[in-house]
């Protein structure tokens, strides 16, 4: 009697199936690990913007802090039956004219001095006098809008120009204005400084020692409170 050997086919399949299942599980773990690693990003992109500043002029002290109430004191005068002249200095170590161009303009700029209005006068509790009447060099009243004589002359040419806080800046192509006298309707503002297109596009400058002179008409009443407001203006070219 010939005995048949039991087939091991089913056993082979079970073993083979177990092997396949094990391989699949290992592959899933590996795929899962790889995906998790790629998803991690430890780099952040930081951004920063630096904007250009504003072209400006101010009166500052030696530490470049703005002076709250800047002033110019003219030399005193004594009552006179003749026309006379007083003098003063605009811009000092403690009240210097300060220009800043923080990349605001590349084509130059200019700084001018003017009264708040051409019709302003040296005001007092008594009789006033003018700052922009050219008649007889300011000694008498002329055909302007008021009835006062007097004329102011501004001369920045002898002043001291220097670079400010900017360590690498120079005064190249920055020039001081020339002497000029106010005349209502004709010379209402006087140029103190001019920065040409070739001046530093990023820079700051100081000006001290601008000479001021004022003609006072004859027989101007004595008073200690004569004053006039003058304004600095800067404009891009």
C-alpha cells in the first residue's frame, strides 16, 4: 500500500503570508518616520525696513537737542536823534542752526530766513519800527504797507559751517549765502545755506555766526520789549 505524503502547500502559504505582512509593517514605520522628519523646519525669515527720514532745519544745542525757545539778542542802543544800527549773531554753540538730510532728497536743498509775514514789524508796547523798508537804507519810512522805517540785513557769509553728527559727512557742495537786506515785496526771504545736488545725500550740518544788523530810524522811542519773530525754512531743490 503506497502512502501519500501530506502536502505542505498550506503550511508554506501561511509562513509566506506572515513574512509578507511583516515586511509591509516595517515599510509603514519607515515611511511614517521619514514624513515626520521632512515636515520639521527650524528656519524663520526675519524682515526689516528702514525708511528715509525728513529733510529738516532746527535750532539745537551742543548735544543736538532742540532748543525750546531760541532767541537772538541784538546789541542795545541809546535813544538818538540820528538813524543808528544795532548788531547781533544768529547761531551759536548753544543755539546752532542744524540741517538734516536723512536720504530725503538727492537733488539738493536750501535754508532761508524770513519773518512770519512781510508785514511784520519790531513790535513793542509803544511805537514799532520796520525790518524790511529800504528807504534811505532803513532810516525813513517808504512806500510799503506800514508807516515805519527800519531795515534788517543778514550776512551768513562769515559764519562757521561744519558737518554735524555724521562721522563720514563733509561740507563739500554746501555753501553759505551772501549778505542781503529785507525789502518788502522784493526780498522777503534770505538764503542762509544751500546744498547743491552734489552734496551728501545722507548728512547733517551746523551753521553758527550769521551776522545780523538792524537799522533803527531816528528818534525811535526807548523801550526794552522790541521783538520780531523770524522763521527758518528748508526746501528741497
